[in-house]
């Protein structure tokens, strides 16, 4: 195979002039794979080695890339060396470096060597594991690792294959919630009649991830029947079981049908905890499907000291955590366990003739296509298997504990400085804090409460813009009870204690500059 | 970092006995990444080099893997070398080798060096590109490559960003259809009232992919309002516009509301073509959303000689092709273009406070989270960009043409043998054929037509089992008009003419053995 470095002319393709020097006959040539694969491994290894040199949050302007790239795809082949140069020159400035040790925004997108290698193997085999037969190892390994991880989390046996439940790897929690909600919906409608879809009610709190609302929208739940029950500081922004009961009762009295509760352990905003046991008790009285969304925090439950947060899970129907958030698998890898796989299958199965086969007809195998939205599915179990084996339970617990320890350190540093306050209790590795403006207005006179809130919010917004604009760290905001808050989520794989100490130093410096003006 | 080869004891984790030799402090250590990355590149390169030695269709029995793997995740770290040995020993036998040159089943899952490298870069950056700001390059590159590919396909300008439409990369066609159907549904309901959901009707043919039915189920369309309009041999199993019109008219007379048509170009079963122009004319009369599903065949439209199959696309609302099927990107990479992104956005957007940012508020950027089901999204544009650049338009056309040419060869070989017949016309690189039993029954007496059909079906089923059981090739079945048919889909990246000739030889040999018994 020969390469020719393209000039600008060859980037246009307006007519078919053939040129032998660009002809590629085998796009999966093993030698070419080997040569270019090694190149890209080194490229990425160098990236991780130098990652602290980049500004964490990309500082480009909207539309920056269109100005830099050609208007059309190239007519002739371009060599990988040139493409990698362009990645460096054009793409890199527009990357927000989620793998940077100074990345503290949203939740981590946790990569690892093992996760990366698993992704490589999965991409290398490139099987489409829609049913068992299409690649038995893909399905069977998934069943096995989901039981392994389920046991590590001490999930009730009823959620494991060994207890007639089972786990499945989906892309994201959004898909998992949509699947379970659809299953719950169809179960209910088969009882009450299809025409009752307008009566079904879905419950969450005002802290529940927007994934629930979106899933409800897609599944045809009427927008007026979506309940985001208000939480308060008194319950640390967890959903109060009494509020849930009152809301359901009033819906029942209005002739509506309570359908589905999404309870969250570790909300996106502040890591609030919905009390699983008591909520499941309420749900049980009304025959509601309970889904537990532990997208971020779920991984921590492999550590005995955190497991109590999902005590009572026996009463729930399904449970998710995102292994790509805080379990080192790289995006995407959402782990969903259900007690009753047949509910998913009843709702999501289709029986196309071209997919029929002996193994499926025998009902002795799992066909994951009937557990999810899509037919085609990647071999995601490979990366979860590699993470579990290449690190082992002991290291995985230590990784998570070290993040929690660093978050505790950051929390302590904030707590020691009386210009700041920690807003919500820190349950895992997320610290929510803000800087406090002086209690009086800029003019020295006392100001009303609303004015104070507004000023505090403006100050914190400015502070966040200022630290993120520095490119040295990246944190993200939330708003709770009207207050603008800064979130510092620790969990990027490369983060060490020194990065956390430096992050706090940067926050303090930028705050000092701002406070002098306020 | 030190490794210790685990013995069976260390595979159990019943108590926390720490052992320093297994401690890993940095799971994203660049040197470890480099060393292990090179190992796995060589592992996969060797796999491609030796791929013909493996049986194409895995011959394992259900449950094979549980017997081979430990019951629990290991407590201590295991080195990558041991894991790779286990991949070879335990996983490989359960892999169906979709990348084998002798893989002719379903549709191809087309890998390539460029696609693999793109996946590596995307996994290496591991950004979560939900909105523009979360990693501007991920969004902007996606907009750009979708315009590039749209132009290569000569899509109407109204489907491109440059014409106020736009493209988005989703996982699979199932997701894309669900998104467009939800958008169409909400548009209609906002006009007719939410309570009319039970009146909405979705149209496809009896050849349409089950993705449509599943999407309709999930979106809450009443099962009784799903129309799989019958096709016949007379239209080569394409959906007849008159049949569509008649079906719609009868629904309208019954007080129902026609909503959505999924027209297919290159059906899964036989590559049938729904006539886009005439169907769009019918749809226009009733204000129906038309989605064109060209999951497999779509890639071919970059060749001018195939582009006519979507003539009339101007009248459609959305269009999909799966670049992971026949465009070398590896799974998953579904390209969806829509004329009216705002319809998607109205249905699929959510506005969580924690995601608010200046760029989004300015409405100057694309936030792809509002174009799809999920919030989190991978940087899929990277692999499409690499495929387009590393091969260029000329090579990509040649790759596809070479597959079509090989399919033509296979079709000719079948046609020359009067014991076989080619069933449906070959439009792209799929050949549907079957072996013909002798016209009389085994006892020498004439038999009825039903009996003949049954015998032919049994013979072809046996033939397929026989060739797939040999492990030398893998083809898959379909049933059309009650006839059991064998599908030979050419498009695995490594397939060369010699593999196709050999495949035909194997089919003939196995048929000869069977025919001697029938």
C-alpha cells in the first residue's frame, strides 16, 4: 500500500481522476493494522503523558473547526501520519480534557488501561451480538460479568441470573430507564387496557436526572402526569417517602394510575440520597415499579462501608450504575439489573424471521436484543471483564476510596476557609461549595434577602467562569433552592492529591481577586 | 507496578487480605498504557492474520463459558498476558467471526484499520459530548463529517447543516427511528391533542425491519395501529404506493390519523427497494413523516451508479444509513439526517440546570443531546472522519464496487447451476438463493404444491445447517412468501474473490450430499 501526501487539490472531489498511488486494496490489512495501531497507541500514550499541558476546558469559539477543515471529504487517501498531525493541530484545541487530572466537572468519564484494552478487543472482534448465536461469547461473558459485579455490589440474588433475574449492559442510563419504564407501562396497560396510557403517572423528585423526564416523554407518558416531587434541605434533597405517598394518593383519588418511581442514590446535582427502603415500602402499597438510578454512586457499593446506601433494594424492580462514570470502563457501559427479565422481553422483543435459530427457539439462551432498545449491540462485556480482572476487587475498592479521600480533603480545605461554605453533605467524591459575599451590599447598607441571594449567585457564577477560563481546572455548576453552587467531582483516573490541593489554591486565588471587587 | 500471576485462590474474594504485590496505584499510567496497548495491537493483528483458521460460526453449546470461568471476580489484579491467554482459550471458541472473509451472514459488520484507529482515538479522549461545550471538537467534527458524507451521497441540501437541516451520529437505526417517530408523534399530537395518541398510525411493509415495530411499541403507538403492508413478488417485495394509499385512506375513513412511514431501500430480507419518489407523493397528500431506512444499502449511494435508488428523497423527512454495516467504521455508527432538526429538539430536549452554559444559551451551537435518546454520547465522528480521510472517496467507492462485483459473480455461479435458483433480484451485494428439490416426492409420485414447498424448505434449512456447521462459511436464512431462502451477503472487509468462489464450492458440495438423500 502506498501513501501520497495530499495537497489541497486532492481534498476536493469533483471528478473521478484515478491515480494508482492512492489505491488501497485491503482496508483491514494486518500489517497496516499493526503499523498504524502502534502509531496511535504511542500517540495516545504521549497524550496521557502530556495531558496536564492542555487547558482542561476547551477555550475555542463556536464554529472554530469549520474554518480549519476542508469543505468536502478528500477524493484520495491520506496517510495516518497526516491525519494525526491534524488531530493535534485542529482537534486538540477543541477537546475538553475529561481525562485530565484537573478535570472536576459533572461526573468523571473514567478511563483506564484495562478499559481501553477491552474496548480494543471488542472493536477488533467487531461482532454484532444481538442474540446468543450471533456470537455466544459476547452474550455469555455479559451474563457472567453482570453476575460477578452484582455479587460484588451484594445485590439481592433475585437480581442475578443465578436467582432468575439478570443483568445487561446498555449504553447509558437514559436507555436503561426507557426500557424499564416501557416494560412497566406495558405490564400496567395489559391489566388496565391500552386506552389508559393517559392515566399513567411517573414519579421522581426535583433532583432526579432529566433522563427520567426524557424517557417518560419518549414512552408516551402524558407530560401532565410527570411528577417531580419537591425536595428540601431538611431531607438533604432526598425524596421524602411521605411526600411520595401524598402525591400518589392524590393521583389515585383523581383516577390516575401510579406507574413508576425512579429513586436516585447520588443525584447529579449534589449527590443526594433517596431513602430506598422507605420509598420501596410506599411503592409496594400501590404496585409501582421502582427503578434505582445509581449512575454515579453505584460503583462505590463494592466497598462495604458504602453498601448501606442501597439497603432495601430488595423492594425495587431494577437498578443501574454507569461503569463508564466511576468504574474505569470508558464510555459507554451502563449496567442494568432487573428482577424480572420477562417484563423487558415482553415489551421489547420482536421476532423477525431472519433472526430465528435453534438456540433461541430452545429458550435455553439469553437474546439480549429483547432486553434493550436496539437490535445491534457491541461486545461491551469485554471491557468490564478486563477492568474486573486486570485490577481485581481490592484495587477497584482502593481506587474509589482514594477518590473519596481526596474529596474529603477538598471538603476540609473549603471548610477551613470562612469565606466559603460547603453546601450539601459530601456522600461520595463530590463536593458542592460556594464562596460567600460579604453580608452587606457593596454600598455598605444592609440589603434584602433576595438581593443577597442574587449577589451571591453572581459572585459564584463569576468565580466559576474565572477558574474555568484559566484552563487550569474545570468544575461545573448547579442550582439548588435558588442558590448557584460550584461542583467539584473528584474521580478522573489521573487525579492525585496534589491536583486537588492545587485546584483549591486556584479557587482561592480567583475568589480573592473577585472578592476584592465585591 | 508489579504483577503477580494469580492462582485459583486469588480468584475468590472472601476476605480482605492485602498483598502489596498486587497494588496498582495509577490505572491510567502512560507507560503501562503503551506497553499493554502494543501487546493488544499485536494480538488483534495476529487475529486478522490467522482469522481463516477459525470456524466462522461458533460451534459452542449454550452455557459453555460458565463452566470455564471462575464464579466470582478476582480479588487481586491479574496481568494482561494471562487475560489475553484466556481470551484465546475461552472467548475465541465462542466468537462468531464477523470479520472473517468467509462471513456472509446477515449484513457485514465492516471493520477497517481507519475505523479501528478512530475508535481508539475516541476511546482515548473519552469525552462525553452531550453538548457543544462539553467538548466542542466532538460536536463540530460531527456536523462537518455529516455534511461531507451527505454531499458524497448527494443528499438534498435541505438535509445538511448548510441547508438548515443536519446530521447526527447515533448508535443504531433502531434509535434513529425511535427519535424521528417520537418527533413526528409529538408534532402531530401538538396539533390534534395529546389524547389522540391512540389514533396515530405507523406504516411500513411486511419487509420493513423490526426496528420500526419496536420503535412504535416504545413510543406508545397502539399495536393495532401498526401497519405492515403486504408486498408481493410482482413489485419485487417493494412497498406499492397504491397499497399504501389504500391503507391510509381506509384508516382516515375509520377516523385514524396517519403519522409515519418508514420506507426501506435495501430491505434486510432480500434487499427489496421501496419506491421513494412515489411513496413520498402519497405521504405528502396526508402530511405523513417519511423516514428512509437505508441501513445497509445507503453507503452504496456514494457511487453515482447507485444513487438513483433514492431519487425522490427530497420529499422525505429523514434518512439513515449504518456506517458500521457497509462503510468501515466498526460498530456502532448510524448516520441520521433530518430536514427539520427543531422537530427532534422539541421532542427530545430537556433543560437541566447543571447543563446550562453560555454557548447553549446563545443558540449558536448544536447540542446533540437534544437530537437523540441519551444524554451521554461518544465521539463517534472521529472514526467516520478517519475512514473518510484515510481512504478517500475514490477508494471507498472501489471497496463497495468490489463487493457488488463479487456478489454478481456469486449470483452468476448460482445461475449457471440448474439445481439452484436465485430468488430475488440482486441490487447490491446480497444474493438470495435456494437449492431446488426434484419436482417429485421421494416416493416417485407427484405431490401437492404445499408438500413441495415444505420439502423445499426443509432441504434448504438442512443445507444451511450443513454449510454453517462446517465452520467454513457462514450464511443466514430468511423466509419470503413462505419460502425458506439462503442469504449470501458479501461485504466483510477481508473477503476476496477466492473466498466467494470457495463459498460457492462449499454450498455445491453440501447440496450434492443432501440431494442424493432427497
